[in-house]
């Protein structure tokens, strides 16, 4: 405001305004002046405000000192295995692989044997087809041991003599006992020995076949 205008206003009765008080600026590194901005040394300031520190000082864990616990195995972590443990694990793996191959090979051989037996049984069935000498109304019973159990077959008196002399034999096929010639029984044994149920050796001692003597035949009404 110019002095002439100021003088005119004062002449009309207006009062000059009081000079505005000068604001103090906060000293560098000291406390800020004024209310609301004061902050005592060591007391927390506004939320989120970082406290002043020395220039060049780094926060812990960021390029300065290593935080405690770093470099140690984490809880639940697995410690490195020793050379002995590694060798033992390899030995177990080799053994498991070997046992696996053995099981596979045993199963393969088992399947091959089953297939061979099926083929042999089919050949035996074809071989003795229409050649069995069983008589439907035969009354004599000839007992013999087969598969760890006592079995029997019905024969005629003539057939019993021939069977005990080794001229006839008995083969088993699908649970049935077939009376056949000794020569045919030999062919069956060549294909599958387990199907030969009875073939008497005439030169063998009598005690080797206690059921050959008719006097020691088991009664027909006795259940075995």
C-alpha cells in the first residue's frame, strides 16, 4: 500500500493493521516449531513416518549383518546324506530291481508251463479218444494210490489180471480214470507224466503195490 493512500485512510479514522508475526523456521536437526509438528526426541511420530537415522546406516538384514539363523537347515528340512547312506540306497535299489526281474521271470515260466500242460492235455485227449477200455457193467474194484489219495476203477476179472500184470494201465484225464493199454499209457506219460495214474511193473516186488492182490481188495462199500 502506498504511503499517500495509507495517510488518507488514517485521516478518515482507519487504524493501521498490526504487522503479521514472523514464523520461525525449524532448525536443522532440531525440533520443528509450532503446534502439531513438535516431536520430542525418541518419541514416535506419525504412523508410517520413518525415524531419522544416521546417514549411511543400513537397516539390519539388508546388506549389513546377516540375520540370525540364516544358513541353518530349515525346520523339517532333510540334512545331506552321507556317502554310506547313498551307497546303501543304491544297493537297495539294485536289489529291488533284481527281485522285480525274478518275479517277472517266474511268472513268465509259470504261464509257459500252464500253456504247455494245456497243449499236452489236448494231445492226450486226442490220443486216447475212442481207445479207452472201460466196461460200464464191470463189478471188480481195483484200488490204487494217486496224488496222495486212494482212487479206484471198475474192471472185469480179465482186465484185473492184465492190469496187475502190467499189460493195462490207468490214465487220468479231467477227473476221469481211463483204462488203456500199456503202450498207450507210455505215450501219455511222454506227453504229460502226471496223467499216468497206474501202471504196474511186473518185475517189481509185490509189496510195492498192496492193492494188486485180490485178497486184499478194499470192500466196495467202504468209503475212502
